[in-house]
C-alpha cells in the first residue's frame, strides 16, 4: 500500500540530494485538498530532524475577513486563488529562515477548533530545511512562489480526495458540519479555483517531483 509514510520517505530521499551543498533548502508541497499533504509533511519531519514544517493553513486569514471577501467578490473562486492566506506573514517567515542559522520567529496561527487565531507559535529557524505544504503554492501570480528551491506535487484523484476530505470534515465537525450543497459551504469556489489553476499552470508537470497518490493516504 502506498501510504503517507512511504511517500514521505521518497520525498526525504529527494531532499537529501537537493540539500547537498546548500546552507538552507526550501521545499514546497502542493496538491488538491485531501491529497494528504499535511500528513505527508508531518511524516517528513518525523523522519528528518533537520526539517521545519510549515502548514499554509496556519496562515489563513481570519474567518471574518474571509467572509467579507467572499461576500464582496464578483468571482468568489478568485478569493480562494489569490487572497485566502496571509502571504505577507508567510513571506516574512521565509525571508527570516533564509538569512538566519539560529533563533526563532513567532506568528499567530489559525486555530480551526476555535475558528479564530490562537496564541503565537514559535518556528525554529535553526533548521536547515523548510518544508511548506498547501494549495496554490506554485501559482506564478504569488510572489512567494519564487522563493521555493524545489517543488513537490502530490497528484491525487480529485474524486477520491473529495471523499476523504468530506469524511474528515464530517468526523471533525459532527453535527456542525455544513454539507457542500449548503449555500454557506464555500468548497465549490475552491474547487473551481483549483481546477482553473491545474488547467492553466499544470503544477503536476512543472514540479521538480510529482508523486502519484494512488490510494488513500
């Protein structure tokens, strides 16, 4: 079975090659929602003590700001594609990581359980390798995409990934889960945006490593 731990091992093997001769290495992992990016990234860190993991979802805008942007937008899918995350904060973290060999940096991260920002999280900048996982990370319209040394794409079947994501969200939110058929569920806008991104920019073909996610991860 091709699982998250196995995929992480293969990516780590590539990382060991990529990091040779470098003081710092930044690797971005992109993939559709439900492709297993978060789980794979966490396994990478468990397997490699030199790795600092960044989850793009920790840098999401406050839900009130996202709601306001969605309500005002003519094309709501473009909010997901361009404005869903606090890219300025993420860029600051990446810049600091590149220039520092010791110390740390703190940012407020998003607490999904409380649907709000939680306390500041400390990121250890002494690590040699930064791995960031999230969506739209290779998007050429995002300035931050130019900062990646190497890129990995988890190429998952969208229908299977959707099933996995829905099951995960059902389990997490229980009675508070909002189905995709509900007007307040914005997933359809994300799907539209991500399919446009895939069609136009083909990240699965341009990545330094594209790994097929053939089974549930």
